[in-house]
């Protein structure tokens, strides 16, 4: 079973009040899917999550969509069973780069 952790910055973004109830429900579903099936399940089939590898300042990270503009930016730590969400954005904003 996989673990999903949120960095302090991602936790702050989740608690900022910018996420809708629906956003939080979708993020909860994303977390459940990873915990049960692993992050590789996000790209299977129709790729509902629009999950993809990131480049440049975010090299080594991946992005999953939780809404039209909203993204979860995460990293699989040391090829272990930990997924660390480092950024949550409601505006498809990749600024800031690798924290």
C-alpha cells in the first residue's frame, strides 16, 4: 500500500480556502486511488487525471489534474511507497519550480 503525504506548502494551499468542496472530493478520490493501486494507475486507460511528467524546474515531479485548471504536483520519493504532494494549484500554475 502506498502513502500520500503533503508538504507544508501543499497543506497550506489546501487549507487556503481556494479549493471548492468538489475539488476536495476529487483530491480525496485521487489519494484513495494512489493508496490502493499506486501512482502508475493514474495513467492507465483514458488517463482521467491527465497525469504527466514535468520538466525544467519541476524535473522529477509529476502533475495530475483535479479540475479544469487545478493541479496536484507530486513526487515519488526514492522509488518507495511514498507520494509527496508538493504543490496544489487552482490556476494550472507551475511557477516556483522545484521546492
